[in-house]
C-alpha cells in the first residue's frame, strides 16, 4: 500500500506538471479558519495566540491567485474536527487546484480526465442536483419549502428535528436518503441550490432558478471531490461569512472570525477561476478496492 500511495502521489503531480499547473506550499496553521457551519476546525495555542489547523488550503491559495500566481495545485495535509470512521480521519491528504479562466464545466472535464488517467475503465454519469433530488423525493430543491422538506424527512427518515431551515433539510435528505441510492461508478452532481453555494458563484439556470455553480463527485457512493466556479466578489463573500456565523449561532456553534486577508485579496482582484478539493485517501480507497480509510493510511491510529 505504501508503494501504491507513492505511485498515486507521483501520478497526481505528473498530471498537473504536464498541464503547466505548478505546486505550491501553504501554511498548515492560520489566524483564521472557515465559517462554514458544516466544518469544524482544530484549534491550537501557539505562544499566547490562538491558531487553526487549516481545513483546506483554499484561503491561502486564493491569496496567491490575487498575487498573480496563475494555475496552482496543493498536495498535502488538511485537518478537520471529524470523527474517526471508515471514511473519515481528522488529518487527511488533500489535492486542491485552481484553474484561471476555467468555469465549472471546464473543471469537471479536467477532473474526469484525471480520474480516467488513473483508472481508464472508469465511466462517469453526470446529473444535476435538482434532477436527482426530484427523482428520489418528488420535490424541487430549488423551490421546496422547509415544511415540505421536513414532512418528507420525517416520513422517510423518521427524524425528530423541528422548524429547521431549508439548507438543513436539503443536507439531511441528500446525505441520508439520496447518497445511499447513488449508482455505482463515478457520479458528477452539478448545479446545487443557491442556499448551498458555499464559495461558489450563483446564477440562474434555463428555468430561471437561482443555482450555485458548484459540483460534487462521488465514486461508488463515496464523496471524492467538491468544486466551484469560484466566487470572486469580496462584498458577497463578506455577506456569506456573516450569514454562516448567524447559522452557527442558531446551531449553538462558536462564531468564526472572517478571514480579512482573504477578503482583502478578493477586493484586490482574484482572477476568474474554478477550483476543486479532492480527497486523496478516499481516491486511493477506490483505486485499491479498500473498504476502510485506515487501510490506505500508513499511520491510521497515530
């Protein structure tokens, strides 16, 4: 497995070097972390100051993009306050890259080319979040009300939550009801609801619905990657940071200070680009047929 892991890391680097995308190294510790309510950062004391192990290199990489770096990738460790399980470890290996001038469609094509390079027999199914959600629930995720989603969740999942907002129900139904029914092979899910935009730009689709230009890639039901046609508007990003912290307060989670250096970089001018984060340990699981992430990590138990 050590040899297979080393070979994979070599193949990933070679793929990007051949496309003139060069590797960057960014800090593991930062003054700030993400405000996303669904992510929990690991904090630590450095001297007299609080620091955060980065959940991804994204904020640092966007600062490099604003400085004129051009196309870049990162291949290294990231950290999240996740439980230890068959698919999760608090410390994991992440591949993240940004392509200037790309939109989400360009980046999907490149990511599928990477997967095909690593596993030439892999076939991919592409679908929209809306089509998939409606297929399994009969509800339109772009327009369904919180009460409609709650009724479905209580009926099909027997959950005991009450009066939660739309994003909560969408996450719950998708992760617990739809994900387990995804077909085998690689599945690309595009055009998420606008309320799940995270760091992606938002625009209208052909039906006039607001959608996030975000996509996720699953392989045999395992989430591998999350990509965006990146938001580059500093004011909108600041608004989303505030919105995230409001959600955190409602969920009794600590607020996270917005990353002012990222906002300054966006104000300075991050070029139009698309970016994606891909879990390397999970990718190795699928390439080797491993059922547990511990099987592909050299020191899974520390």
